[in-house]
């Protein structure tokens, strides 16, 4: 077991924290967050609820970058500002917020360009392999513990830079909108912002976890006529219907390549395909499932472990291959808009939540996702 929960922390504000300790750290570690020592532009917040996303599992079991541990995992949370440091102008104690794994400083050349959300100030700009910022406020026995994706939401408290936090509507239920911190904005935005799905089009979504289901929802929102849901786990198809999928394909039911199956179903291929698995073979299949001439395929699944390959003729024939980080949303702008869309009942969130647990049960939540038994588990971290 790589994770220990119910860790006793020395700082008065902490009762329960989660640390990932593949090597030396074992249970009963003392984890300290220097949350009271605020520096310019930082504030400390109490996490109320957090989702468990496959990217947490990726770091833990697949990426396993040796310099990426120990770390406090979790990046799909929502909470309340507890205190602010000098220079923090946008937030006040008591504000409801969503931590952002992609920052938006509004000053760098990427923030200033409407075409991109790749803010230069975040961990992803330089530390995408380690998946953490150089600087961390978490320590354990005097040793630094990394803040995963600059957020660390599997913790009662965390300290964030204000460029990586979105203030949201005070009416928002934190145990639902936490999902907008990653998975749902990612999938929905990949369809709407990155693929730019068109009304009347035919789409295919590969992988029906929360990210893929949100992509299905995005395709429907954009007016797609046919949405073909592809997964090797047929248990996911019922849920996909709820979000607007019109057809279902299990690659395991076919002897021929899935791209051929989809080409036959759609008279030559889909207009838009989205890969929401994180597997380079599936990425290639998704590209090849697009029609020549104008097909657009978007890579959403996360991996830095393998190269992918494709025949150049697939692109020469008019297909476009793109990638999408956090659904192309500029995070501080996009997340409050998505919260509003949820409150206005324009996007669904409740339907993604299959399990509710406490932070102490995080290992069970990880096991559920590993075995494809959940869509999203929301862990309650502190009282709302
Ligand atoms: P998940 O584990 O809940 O869902 C993955 C789904 O893919 C499962 O339903 C699984 O059965 C299916 N699958 C596995 N192999 C398949 C195959 N060969 N063909 C079709 N389906 C297959 O994961 P999730 O939380 O929904 O995340 C999905 C991916 O998105 C992960 O790779 C995650 O790291 C990534 N992600 C990317 C971003 C981004 O900004 N680009 C953000 C968040 C998550
Ligand atoms: Zn995520």
C-alpha cells in the first residue's frame, strides 16, 4: 500500500492529511504545512471536498517519476479561503474557491494570447514530469513533501498562489463543483473549445471515465447529432446515455480495428474524435477514426511515457491532430463560468458522482477507479 491516511499532523489546524510515501515515509508520519507563514500573493484555504481523478493514479502507478515523491496528491478540490497574505487583493477569508492546477497569471505571453491557456507561471511550464512546483509548504520530519500539481487537495488545508485559484459563486455546493477543478472542465472544454464540435456533426469519444463523459456532454452541448461512445468496459455505456451518447461500441466485441468499425458506421469516419484514456494506441485509433478531409482528433488522456505514431498520410489527407490541457479553458476565467453554467442547469455535475466517501477512505476510492468501478468519488475533507 503506497498511501497512508489518517496521518497525525503537528500543526494545530490539521487532523487528517494524506501523504504519498513510496519509500521511507510510513504511517504515523507527522506532516506539517506552514500555512500560517504567508508570503506575498499567497493564501491558505480549507479544502471542503475533492474528487479523485485518473491523473492522481497516473502519477502514483504509471508515471512514478522518481523526483515526484513524496507528495500530497489530489488536484480536483473546492474549499474556503481561511487567511490571505500580503498582496492578495482578490480574495477574502470565507470566499468559496476552486484550486487550479493550471494557473492564469494574466501577464505572461500565453495568458495574453487568447489562443492558449498554458500560463508560464504554473508547475506545468517547467515541472510537468515531476508534476509539482519546486516550492512546497508541506514538510514531513523536516523533509519537503511536494504539492502535487501545485494544489494538493487530499489535505484539510493547502496554501496556494492567488494566480492558481478561482473565486466562485457563494451559492455553489462545494461537494459538487469540486469536479470542475479538473475532469469536467477538461472533457467538456476539449469538445467545445479545442475540437470546436459543430452542430449536426458526428463524434466519437474514447474512454468513458468522468473526462470522457464530460466530453460526451460537451459534444451534445455543441449540437452534435451522433455521439458514439467507445469503451472496453461496457458497464460505462448506461451512464454515457445520460450525458447524450447515441451509440455504443466496445472494441472487444470486434475482430477488426476500431477505426474500421467506426468508418463503417459513419460512411468513412467521424467529424470529431476525442481520446480520453491516456493510451498512445487509442490516440492513434482515435485519429484514424476521423474522416479524411476535415476530421479533427483531440488527445485529452494524459501520458508522458510513450511516443505515439501515425502514418503521415492520415494528416496529409486533411485530418487535424490536437491536444487539450484543461479543456483549453483559461482557468481563472473559465471555472467560475462553468460553476455558473452548473447553477443555471446548463451542465450536469451530480450525475458524475457515483460514490461519496471521507478523506480517510481515499485508498478505497483509488481502488474503485483502478478497477473501473466508479465515475467520480467525492471525498469529504472538512465540513462545508
Ligand atoms: P478513468 O480511469 O475514470 O476513465 C478511463 C476510461 O477509459 C475507463 O472507462 C476505461 O474503461 C477506458 N479505457 C481504458 N482502455 C481503453 C481502450 N483501450 N479503449 C477505450 N476505452 C478504454 O479516467 P478519467 O479520470 O476520466 O481520466 C481520463 C484521462 O484523462 C486520463 O488519462 C487522465 O490522466 C486524463 N486527464 C487529462 C487532463 C488534461 O488536461 N488533458 C486532465 C484530467 C485528466
Ligand atoms: Zn485531473
